[in-house]
C-alpha cells in the first residue's frame, strides 16, 4: 500500500484572515496545540473537525486539506 498522509493549507488560510492559532482554536472549539499539530502535520483532524475548521474559515474542506504522498 502506498504511503499517504493528510496535507493542509491551514496556516495559509489562517494568515489570510489574520487569525492567530489561538483565535482559530477558539472558533473551532479546540486547543491552540491542536491547531498547531494540524498545521505541522503531526495530527490529522477528524472529518467533523476538518469541516468545522473549514466552515469557520469560510473555505471548502478540499481547499484546506489534501492527500499527499505516493499514488497507488
């Protein structure tokens, strides 16, 4: 099986709105550490959290999250 991981454009989207990690975390109902971990690729959010973050940022989930790695 190919190695894949969830990539994201969260940092860029957050910066476009001039939001801190803390502000986005409050908007999404999570901790700042969770946002940091997602941005750094250390944590893949649940589908629900990905949709909540996208909604709070006014983006589609596919604008923020994508599969990276080898294709099968």
